C-alpha cells in the first residue's frame, strides 16, 4: 500500500483520512495543516477581513486620502513584512502557540501572556461587527420585493431632516426642510445606522437597554464561530477554501457599480491624490504604523499559532511574501470601492468628499449599503454583499479565536487534548466572550465598542512587537535564529531580513510607540462627544493589562528559580529546545523536554561523560525514552 508521512513520521495510507493520533494515555497529538496551501489560505482568509474594507479606507478618509498611502507602504516594508515573517517562523520553529513559543527565552514568556490578553479583547469586540452585519443581512431578506429600509425616509425612525439626496429636497419632507432654520441634513442610511440599528444614546454613561435583536445576532455570530473551529484546523482550514476567495468577486462587482455612479471620479481622486501637508502631521504616520500591525495581526499571537501548525520544513518565507502582497493589495483595492461610493454620496449632497460621512466603524455600514441600495434588485445584492461581509469577517475571527485557544491548549496539553475537553473549552471561551460583548449591543454599546478598539488593540501591540524583536535578535541571537531558519527552509534568507530584526524593527516599533504616546488624544465619538475621565481610565486599564504581564511574569519566574540573581537570569534566558532544533555547535544543555510532553514520569537525562557522542547521535537519528519520541 502506498503511504505518506503524516505528523511525527507515522505512515498514513494515501487516500485515507488520517485520524487524530493519541498516545497510550489518550492525549491527542498536535495537529498540522493537511496541505501546504492551507496555511497560505488561512492567512489570505484573514487578510481579506473587515480591517481591509472598514479600517483602512476609514484611515485614508481620516488622513487626507492618498497622502496616507505613502507612510502606509513605507511601514509595510520597514516594519510589517519582517515582523510578520518573524512571528510565523518562530511559531513554526517551536511548534507552540503564543505562550509556549517563548520557551525560546523563558524569562520573557510574559510576551505570550500579553498577546493572549490582547487577542481575547480583540475577539470580543470584533464579533460585534459581525452581529451588525447579520442585522443588515436579515433586514435585506425582509425587504425582498420592496425597498431596503435604509433607502427611504418614510420609516418610523427617520427624522424631519432626512432626505434621500439633494434632488429630493422638493419631494419627501420638503416643506419641513425648507422652513428649517438650519441647512443641516441627514441621509436615510445614517439615520438607519444610528437610530434603528444602534438606538444611539447620549453617551457611555447612558447605557440604556440591551438591543435584543443585536444580542441575538451576536449570539448567532459566536455559534457560527464555534462550529467552524471546534474540530480544530482540519475543519476550519477547509472552510477557508471558500471564504478566502469568494469576497473578491463581490468586491470587484461593487467596484464596477461604484465607478458608474455620478461623482465617483471625484471620490477616487480624493483617494489617490496626496495632500502633502498631511505628511507633516505625526498622527498620519502613527495611524499608518498601527494599521500595518493591525491588519497583519502582528503582536497578538495569531501568526505564531498559524505558523506553529506548519511542518518543520515548510517554506514559510514564500507564503509570508505572498500573504503580504495580497493583504496590502486588498486594502488598496477596497479603497477604490469605498471612495467611489463616497464620491457619489458627496455629489448627491453637494458637499466635499471629506464631509460626506463621519469617521468611525459605521463607515462600512454607511458607504457600502449606499452602494448596494443604488443597484438594480437592491435587496438581492444586499443579501449577497452582507453574506460576503460575514464570511470574510469570520476568517479574521477564526484566526483570533484559534490563536487564543492554541496558546492555552499548548500550555496544558495533557489536560486539554483529551476526549472532548478542547471542544468544551472553546464553548466556554465563546460563551464568556458573548456575555462581555453584550455590553456593546446596548443603546450605549457603540461607545463601549470604540473604547475597546481605541485602547486594547492599537498602540500596545507596537510595544509587544518591540519585545518580540529584541528577544529574538539580542537574547536568543539573530545569527542563531538565522541558522535555525536555514535548517527549516534549506537555504539562507535575505541578509536584509536579519538586519531588520537587529536594527530596523526594534527602532521602528519603539519609535512608533513613542509617536503614539506623543500624539495621544483622548477618545471621542463622531468628532463631538468626549468620553468622561472614568471611561478613559477603563481604557488605559485595558491597554496596560496586557503589557503589564511582561515584567510580572519575569519577576514570578525569577522568584521561583534557584540560585543567585545572576544565576537565575542566566538559567531563564537559556532556550528550552528539542533535538531537531539544535545546531551542531549548540550546547547540549539547551535540550529540554517539557514534563507536559512526556508520557511517563521518567525525566530525560543527559549522560555528561558521553556528551559529544550523544550530541552527534541526537543530530543523526531519533532517539526514544520509554518508547516516547524526544
């Protein structure tokens, strides 16, 4: 029978579906991607996410259109690609999640705990966006055979200032508008978003009631996420074959429709022509750096988790370069879709492109529905559009939740990889996240949402990324890790990447973090509402809760170690490696066998009198202790 190698070199018949392998105690072995392309598709599925169609165009709109593209692509080259490759490759090298991967330097394992907290907070508020998308999807289904509810001003939630376009001033609500003492108008899409979907309250201190329609949508979003990942990467990887590619078709369709609308050319010019004066503003560069790290998922442990499921010799450098091109290209492409519609909205209202919409997460739920409402058979296109929004959002959510689950399970493998404990743990995580997320589907929920977004997932990841680069380049050793990459890939990487880890990345991340602190301004909503100080304090608590873990875990480990302070630190900066991770010149004392990985109580011992011969034997063949691979 023909066979292939699967996991730990166990033969599996070609054409047979490999079953989860367990040891004699019933502990499941760690999974790997079924096919080489699964890792790339998982990354692409994440890159075509809500950050591309919401956050990137929003930042372009906020920072003067095309002027933002210059610092953005500079940040991609200097900080994004090298750090992205670092996280993926270190995960592949160590075959551990966000916490266990820092066995490469146990003293700094707090980095892993910091990323786990960050990604947990991100998962909570990210799924709220999917709940909003589900709400729009169901409203679109209910509108089959009639107009979309956000296309008219004749609904119970509309105000007297609502008009469909400048041409409608003499139509619906014309007499009321003409007798008004102000020239301020609103469109039905904005009113649907703020008055129907959100039931927007006066502020964060006015929480109001839970919007039960949004709460049910949020529950549905978490149920879908759970059943997509509960069986691990084998099932979620297959889902991404569709969700990673399908959104491009609809985005291209929307672009064709968008450029045919009147005024779209002005919006695209606003997107492409740089406002050079904006480049003098520090905030533009800060937003560019944080957007790169946000959209590439750097500093949150998710890339480490994805890389950890690769085979040891997988060519992750090739996949990282491909992913970076598709990620940034998708962001750039989605800007045309957004700005063509913003130009149309400006044309309809007779104002500048810069004035057509308020900044904030509602941009995707204002501009995109506007485009869909102008198409023939609008409800049908709206249904297709929001299905795609949900699919591409789920891709990003898969990565975040899987990154969190992987980090915890790898810390407690003997407890979690047994029976259905992993599935139960995922259910508990989803349930807790749902209950915390209920605070964001109240009448004041948008204020809570922005608090999480502004503080928990932007600036702090720059500081976490700095520590990652510093540990690998200066404590573990950049040259040593470069040798490890040659062991994995079979060739030497470009010298510029090693230089980036040594010099450019630490300077870039630390410099961007300093600029974030220098240009910090307290959070506002809609450019007018200012958050109270107690809410700002909660935001800073969210931000500091993750970074605080780095020194906290270091102190705990030093206190638990034996010897003098210097001896303790020396022990804790020694990497805990396995046999296949050692170079010929490495110290055999670096070999480490975690007790969680042993299937017997007998610890691995090195015979020091025969160390040289034993070291060579480790590098030449696989050895076993009590029948266990080490």
